[in-house]
C-alpha cells in the first residue's frame, strides 16, 4: 500500500519547475531551429567560400571576396565582375542540404550595391537529383549604397536535400551579401524566423522556462569565442558571427562548417520564451572560458566589462524604452519588457577563480538589481557528486540558485531518487540545469532509449517530491540533427524536414504538463518511495484545477499491482485520467522511421472510494490525474 497524504502537503512546488535548456549544439540553432537555409550567407566563415561552389568556369576575378573592415560585424561581401554576359553563378549546399516542401513559398533575399544596369539575379532551387523545382528572377537597382532585394517563389517538390543556385545575369558589376533563403511558413509566420515544427514540439511541452544560450558556448573555448549577447542583437547583417565551440576543430565530429551566425540572438530567445509562455533564463559568461579547454580567465581588474554586460542585459530585457538598451529592444519590435527575473553567471565553472568572479558580479547585481535572482554554476564532478569547496562557498555567499549538472548512467539516476530528500532547506535553491541518463557512456555516444528515459522518470520523482528546493529542472542537450551532431543522447532529434521526441522527451513533457502547486507526501511503510522493489513515486496537488496527480515508476520486468490509499477529508471523484509510457524492452528507442514507438497512452478510468487500486505495466511510467472536491 502507498499512503497519499492529500491533506498534508509538505511544501509548495516552484511555479517554474519544468523547463528547457537550449544550446546551439548538434545544429540546434544554425541549421536547426533558425530557419535560414543558406549556409555561410555572408561569407564570414573561416573560409569565406565554405558551402559555396562555382557553377561554371569563369575568368579569374569574376568573383572576389571584398573585406571592408568599416562594415561592422560583417566585413566581407562578394563582388561580381563580368566584362561580358557570360554564365556565372554560385551554388549553396545548405545545412546538409535544404529541407523544402512542395507548394510552400520561399523567400530569397540579399543585400547589394553598385549594380550595373544590366545585372539581374536568377535563383534556382534544385532537388537531390539536380532537377529544378523552383525558380525566380530579381532585377537589381543601381545605387552606391547597400540596399535589399527579395523575391518569393514556390517549391514544386518536397526535398530534404535541396540546393540553391544563384546566377548573376547580364554584364557588369555588383557587390552582394547576406544571400539568404527562408521558408515563408515559419513559427508565427515571422519573416526570417524559426522552424515551425521545431518550435511547436517545444511549445507542446508547455515549458516553464527556457535556459539559453548554453552550455559550453557561453564560456567559449577561449574568451575571444565566448558568447557575447550584445553582438547578437540589432540588425542581423551586423551581428558578428563566431566559430561554434562545437565545430570539428574542437571536437572530432563531422561539423567543420559549424558557426554561430546569431540570426537567433538574444532578442529572438526572449521572444521565443514569451511565445511559448516560458520564463527567459539567460546564462552569461563570468570572465572564464571553458575549463575543459583553455580555462582562460579575464583578470579581475578587467571584469567590469563582463559585469556591465549583465547590467545592460537586464536593461535590454526589462528597461524603460527611454534607456539605451530598452530603446534597442523597442526598436527591434518589443517596447514591452520581457520580465527577466533570473540570470545565470557562469556555466560549469569552478575553483577559487570562479568564486572571485562570481562575488564581483553578485556585489554589483545585488546592489543595482536585487529583484534578479542569480544562478551560480556548481561545476561538474564526473561522478555527479557536489564539489565540497564550491558548495560551501556558494552557501556562504548566500547565492540564490545553484545550477547542478549530471550526465550519468541509468543506475545513477535510479539510486539518486532521494538525492534531495534531506537537503538543507535554508540555503540556495537548486536548478537541475542539465541532465540526461547516458546508457553507454563513457564508451560511445548514448542512445535515447527507453532505459534512459525510465531511469530519468524515476529520478524526477525525487525532484518533484523536493520541488520546494529543486525549483528548476531541464534535460540537456535539447536538439540533435541526425546529419550533424556532436553529443548524444538528446531530447529531440530532427532532420531537415522532420522532428521527433525521444522517450526522454515524453517523460519530460508528462512532468511538465502534469505539474501541481503543492507537494503531497506519498509513502510506503512510512518511507518515501525511492526504489524499494524498483518502485518510485511522487504526488502533487493542483490547487487551481483541484486535481491530485500521482507519478509512479515500475522499474520491474513484471507488472505490479499497487494500492494508493488517499488519506483525505476531501471528496474524491472517481473519474481519473491514466497516462502510461511503457515498453517491456528497455533497449527500444524512437527514430525518424518510428517516431512514436514509445508514446503516452491515455485512458479514462474510474476508481472507487478513496483507494486507487491498479495494475502497472512492466517497465512503465504512469501518471494518474484524479479530481478532488
Ligand atoms: O549539454 C551539452 C554540454 O554539456 C553543455 O554545453 C555543457 O554545459 C555540458 O558539459
């Protein structure tokens, strides 16, 4: 029997408990959710012609890369010179091809100047067999100053691996930049916006927060390549791109072409958060580069610039439109504030160097913005244990929230379901900021199997039971592109046209959709249910909907009959919703071919009186929601 003490809540659950962690890793942003189809559109990759191919043999000098340092953030452009009207064009390969759909509109656009009167552009969309499936022409106007041009055309076919030809027709000159192709059908129809299916699968989780932009990319491999939010806002053509920390150069995987263009920048992250009802949770560099790489630090007497970035970010998010950064937000289209409440300082940083830098941030932020909660990194211990030194220091500093990360095997997650049961309630709150059960680590890439997901489901009962102290939780990483990834497992996999959630996605989603306001003790023989007989349980009450929600994990290869005794004076309505994720084979996973092999099954059930007596499938995670009066 499991006793559910419905009238005896042990605490309030944080209102922003279940969120998502976004990082531009595994082609999550460029080549992923950011819907741009042209790779290296502004010729700013390390090799200016990366991803571009000449279509014809043309005389030397027909195409020149001009590097003009006066052009902020985007010095390079392409100059075309044709003495006569010869055939000259370039082909862009896209991000492992371009995903296009039959009947959908695509907008080709560019910036250009100094076009000769005769110069015109013709674009052709090709399928994987090099057949033309869409075409458009665009005349260029004369003029010395940069101007923009665009044309919309329709794709006659669906292709996951299309390419774009750009022909420069007529004789004469032109200088072009920001050669771009976007689907018109983006999330909320925003021009040059985000991939709709990838945002939708996030929105379906109803996340309470989005942590962005990472992850290691916050730190950078060195300080020069750290994430600097100010370089990611304002006109897109002025956002200075950098090599992605997950580029092959730093990681031995197949992504030598991985750069951060910042088309998805901080403004867009805030907007995305708002769109899907999630609190924005930015993480900023603390003056230290990734300690797994160079570990470069900025001298303490030069930290002001970093702290100023934090102050200015708060102004950008929340400031009045008469402030410089508030005005930029308004100019970009959002006069209303974004209601930033939490800010992370550092990601996976540790040691005295971190504490010194964090203390400097804390002093200024608490003085100028006491309303902002500071999230501090807890470093990363390979065994998933806390660093005593860091933990003690963060407590002494009375930091608001500690960000813990754990990428560990399933057994660790199963045995850790009581990790926070006796945790000190008087100090900082906990943000389980990155976690994933890794079935095959350290010997190879982990698969997002049912075993991984079920062990996470078991662990998450522990987070939910301690939802008063563990106030935030997010799986990581979020996205993986099947044709270009550096890290696995991931929560959601995509190709250029499709997206599917792993079993872990469905577990996260169930926690997020079925959250409550109050923690309800659920015990067996007076003990929390944290793995005895391979069973795990947590319960919450939703005071608004007046519903009791029980989560139950049966980690046995046999069905289990369980009896939940509802200890309450409240009236229980018998009708309940029972949602089950189950599979007898722990090794199964979802895939592009079978995206819903593991998916929730929902049934309506009727339980009599104050007892829920039911049978739970082998290797299952079940959510029961029952009305209470
Ligand atoms: O989620 C992948 C990486 O794991 C993150 O970038 C980093 O914070 C952690 O080490």
